[in-house]
């Protein structure tokens, strides 16, 4: 664990987190700018389930919002930087 000197919060390492198959599809959709409603229709999940997974991923990647979640996913090389729409790097999958 590490203490962030700027905001005093305890941060957890994210090195060991690997997104599951649902989280992969949701993260790709969030990175492409899809709303929870659109993701819920496309993935046949409730919007509450989508929001739950976004919250779990945001907690794991220490991201306060969707933009930060996508940004962290790019920085940690979970999302590929060489294609659009964004796709998961195969190395990041479970």
C-alpha cells in the first residue's frame, strides 16, 4: 500500500488486476464513449449491472470517473493504443 501525499488516501496496487470477459466488453464500450444504457442494450445486462462493473473497475484502477478509468486503462496498457474503437490488449485478459 502507498499513501498519496496530495490527498492522503491509501491506494492499492493494480498490477494483479485482470478484467473478466464482461468487464472487457464494458471497458471497451466506455472507452468508445457508450452510455450505460447503450451498453446494457448491447450486452443484454441491466444498466445497474453495467454501473456496478464500472464502479468495480474504477475502484481497482483508482479512477474517480469514466474518463479517468479509460485513461488509467490506457496508461496501464489494458487498452491498446493502436486501434479505434479501443480494444483490450490480449495480454490483459484472463
